[in-house]
């Protein structure tokens, strides 16, 4: 227990800030796709899948791309000032998102949140690094990772219950969590000791561009980063597409009833007042699996070569993501997410480990700083798949419109006066079906589940690419990593 006393106060402040920041971020992010696309008469915004994909993809990619630059700015102005700026942006952005409804305004508001996240990310990791020693580093980052997962687990549960009352409460909750962080930083955060950067801000930014060019000249490393974009593109469908898919195509009342038959109290706690299980509650099982199984999986693959673990993990994750979209049973999703989570836990940590292994000794920090770039690329392309591709292949509103048009039924445009709910009711009336019958008919006629081919294919192409990379590039250098 004495080792815990070796962590300075700022270490614990940083970890607490991470918990509340992840609480706020995932509290919104897990329900964001639903909020953007659900009918306006439910309090959501009723945007198209294409609009949702563009908004989530562009802003999320910005969150992971900008730290390449924001880290240098924070080094110049100080971590504490940067954290305050980040949290103020978060706070304003979250509040604003709950007050605006036009696509442009929501895009700007979420962009403000994204900018806050881009400033926050490199600072908090750097703070943990600078407040730990060689002796305490392993435990320190373990505590940090635990806080990340606790925040990611708790936030969506709170948000799910709040949106039952009013969508605005979700944004107020995220803003409140960030408000706690503002107080923590103002009164308890102490600037960690760091090397003085005597360069001007302009010179620091110039060095960043030169560093990027230096890294990209290493074509083997660049090729690896491009391959890993595929993994993150597949992975982000968990947040971009799965909540919408569950909401559109799965009857979660059967899941609620099954839970209620075992524990009515549990069903009422995790379910909705209408006797359903919200999509974000099902999605959140991924974070729970990680909390339960991450140490076991990490121990299992500990002695594996990094590339072998990545290849195996991404293959398993590709199978899991395919199974999520192959069936319209909420029971099956639990198994699919478990399979996906095993692959995620085996591969994701190994990506960072591998970059550390292949980086030249004098450029490790530089190479590790580039590890966010594949995540940025993955988010961007995930937005395209979740928007344009899902919208064309699997979006229920698009498919209903096709079916009604095929039957020579006039379909009004979706608007404030004619919502998505009105369209579904129109289809039920004109086709003489209940909503359940309509969903089943569209599922068997238009096969929206075919989207699984796309998501799984991306994962499998990544696996094949890494196998070829390992065989023809790494092994030819006698470096089996």
C-alpha cells in the first residue's frame, strides 16, 4: 500500500479528471447516433444517416488528429491553462448541443466539444507520465486505464436513464461532469515539472511538420499506420452504426421480458418505461466486458509477438462485428459484442506496443505521437460507412421510402410536420401491417443485414494486409515483432 503514497496529488487529480471527462464524453457519444437520427417527435433531431456520418466522422477524426499540434501548444502555455481552456470548450459545447437543432449549429457545437477533447487528450497522458516514476509508472498507467473504463461504463448508463426524461438532461449531465473538472483543475491541479521549451510557438509548430515528414519518410511505418486505419474504421461502427441498427431493426422488448422473468427490479433499472432495453445499454456491455476480461486477455497474449496478437485479435473482432449486424436478435448481440471485445482487447493494446518496438531508440516519443493518426483516419472513414453506405444499404427510413415508392404511394419529405414516425405509420397503414410485421417484411425483403459483409470485409482486408506486411516486410528484415 505504501506505493500509493508515492503518487503526488496532481496524479490523483488527473485521474479524477479523466474519469469525469470520459463520463461526459461517452455519456454523449454512446447515444449521439441515436440523438442525431431518431424522429424529432421523440425529442431527437431526425437527421439523415448521411448527415450523422459526416458529423460524427469529421469531428471525431479531428479529436485524434489535432493532438499532434495541441500538445506543442500546451507545452508552451502550460498544462493547467490548457486544461482550463479544454474544459471551458467542453462545457460550452455540451450546453450548446442541447440548445440547438439545425444541422450546422449542431455541427459547430460538437466541433467545440471536439476541440476541447483534442486539447485535453495529450495533456492528461503527459500529466500521468510526468507524475509517475520508473517504479510507479506501470501501476500509475494501470490506474489511469481503469479510470478510463469506469468513466466509459458509468457515463452511458446515466445518459440512457436521463434521455428517458428529456434529451437536454444528457447534455446537462455531461456539462456538469466537466464543471467538476474545472473546479478540480482550478483548485487542486499543480503544474507538473517539465523541461522548458525555449522555442517560439511558431518554431514548435514548424518542428511538428518536420517531424511528421520525418516519420512519413519511414515508408514501412507509414504502411503500418495505413493498415491500422482499417481496424479503427471497423471498430468505430460499434458507436457510429450499431446503436442505430439496434433501434431500427431489433425488438428489445423480448430482451426486457427475459430479464424481467429473472429479476423484475433489474429489468426496471436498466430498461425503459415502455418495456424496452435502450440500444446504448446493449452497446455499453462492451465496456463491461473490458473491465471484466482485459487483464485475462492481456495475460493470455502477453508472450505473443505483437503482430501475431494484432492479426489474431483483428480477425476475431471482424467476426464479432459481422455477427452484430447479421441477425436482428438482441440476444445474439450480447454474444457478438463479447467476441468483438475479445478481439479488441487482444489487438488494441498491441498496436501501441508494436509502435514502441519498431520506433528508433532516439525517436520513440515522435513515433508514439503519431499513433493517434490511424484512429483519426478510422473515425473519418467510419463516418462515411455509417452515413452513405449504411444509409443506402440498411437505413430503415430509406428502405420504407423505397417500398412505398415501389407501390406507387406518394411519400412526403421528412420535415417538422412529417416526421420519421409519421412515415412509419404511413407505411403500416398503406401496407396493412403492424410495426412488427413491417419490420420483419422489410428485413426479409431488403436484407439490411448485408451491411455485415462491408464491416467484416474491412477487418479481413486489414488482417490479410498485416499478414503480408509481416511476411514480406518484417520477416525479410529478420524482425518478427
